[in-house]
């Protein structure tokens, strides 16, 4: 089996999940303990010393960056330590990162790569809270704040924290196939293997929670009943407001229109049904409130760039057989 050594960069203030999430994915690919590991993993800090993560957890490095062998995949995590990084770390990345066959960042690890001049001319993403910062300080970089991960040639960048797991699973799927990636996802109890084009936020997280109780109840109703009549008139009646007043108040308090909020919820519901159940496309379209499969197809192509049938083929996880 082809081995793809992974080198993980450690530094004080690193986000522990940025490290351990992808590491668990790559380590999970070693399903046969007798065979060579597909992804031999090593960690390294500047001086080979242990580092203290953002949460206070101490991580022991396998060695110093200066002594690290050239990896196939260089993984650069994020965390508070990226705000004022050691200049020696930036210098090491500038010299050594281009030698890796695959360069991967998680969360604000993209900021370190940008400081080293490694993202110029590339499309990338990072944690939503730092996208503006990255774009403002590095105008040569094409920052996309929406996807959970972006792949541009040998460069792969992910959004915040757990998005690193999604990116690592996608890389394993490319390297070793879908079955291996799904097995790892099940072992980690990652139910939704999200495509990179999926938004960083769910509909509920992307929109603010309304302050007024009637509007919060409407938001909850939409989430729990995506196949119901969710027209502005019907939702306004539920909130005991006129349609005009309801639409204006909903947007003011949530940051989005009722129609867009409904669209996001229905898309998420349909996506989860396609990933997790055995229902057909017609059945899913009805359950998600689209009315017709064609309406659902248009929504999927617009938001995810792929029709429902293809989405399901790529991301549906078949049930684990009973033993």
C-alpha cells in the first residue's frame, strides 16, 4: 500500500481539535494493524518541545520541525497561537511547506500560510470569524467565507475546528476510496459527511435567534415541520402578525427573510434524508416540503452544485450490517 506520511505542525495556543480531529481520521485508515499504516503520522514543534493548546491541554511533539522528514501531507492547524506567531515558524513554513505534496490547513492555520506567502493567487477558506481579517491583510488571497473546505490544486483549506474532520475524510476518500472514508466516519460517529461546498453554518446557526417569543416559535416550527405550508401568510398567522409586519420583523431579528430561512431549512432536511435514510428522491422531496422532485433538484444544483441523486450517491452512508 502506498504510504502518505503526514506531518502536523504544533505550536503554543494551537486548537486541540484542529490537530486531533484530522489525526483521528488519518489514523483510522489503518484498518489492518499488520499492514503498513497508509498515513504515518508525526507531530513537530519548533524546538521539539511540548506545546500547550488553547484549552490548556499539553501535546507532546515527536520532534523538532528542523529535523522532520519531507511529508506527503503537511497539516497546519489553527488556534490563538496564529495571532502573533513565532517568526521562526513562518520562516520554516515559507521554506519547507512548498516541498510537501499536499498542503492542508485547518481553521486559522490558513493565516499562518498566508503570512508565509503560500496562499497568494489561491482560493481558500478559514473560520468564518477570520475570513474578513484574512482577506483584508492578504488581498492577494481569494478568500471564500462560505464553504467548509476548499481545494485548490495541492492546497486544501478548511473552515473552523471540526471542518478539519470533513476535509480529512474527503482526502482519505480521494486516496483510499469511499468505503474506507465511510468506515472511519462511522467509527468517529460522524453522521454527516458534508461536501466542501456546504455552508459553514446550518440554517439555524446562520440566522440569528429572534428575540421575540412568537418569532422564535416560528423558527422552531419551520425546523420541525419543513413540509408544512411555510408561506409568509401562514407563518405570519402563526406569529399573530400581519404578513407585512411579520416579514419586516423576521428579517430585522434574524438577519434573513422568511423565504430564505425556509429554503435553507428545507435544503438541510432534504440533504440529511438523502444521507441517512433509504427514501427515494420523490419521497424526500415531499418530506422536505419541495412538492416536486424538480423543485428539489433546482435547489440542490443552485446551492450545492449537484443534483439530489448524485448527492445521495456520493454521501449516503449505507447501514452498518448487524453481527
